[in-house]
C-alpha cells in the first residue's frame, strides 16, 4: 500500500493575495446560479457585484463600467 503525503493547506486570506477583486460581473441566465455566485462572493465584502441575465445586458454594463476585474459567464449565454 502506497501512502500519499498531503501538503499543508495554504492560507488564502485576503491579506495574502496580491490582487484584490473590486468589480465582478456575473453573466448567468439561470437565477439560481446568479444567487449562488452572490453567496460565494458575499465572503469578499470589498467586491462590488454586477449581474446580467444575458450577453446584451453584459455588454451594456461593460459600456457603463469598463473596468471589471473579473467576468464570470457561461459559454452559451443567450441573446447574441
């Protein structure tokens, strides 16, 4: 039997990260998924979240707010 050594967990706290996400755009057509991402990012209070239900809304938001640090999207998003 081979024994596998586990590496110690790394501390990924906000203080140790070089890049802090400030503006995040979530593009999801399923409301449940949008809500789930909202819950996940609620652990990072410095993040400002923007939500779009389709690609057209996402493009409109990107015209208004062109400095997103992260965009989360499906590959097959409707309205394009």
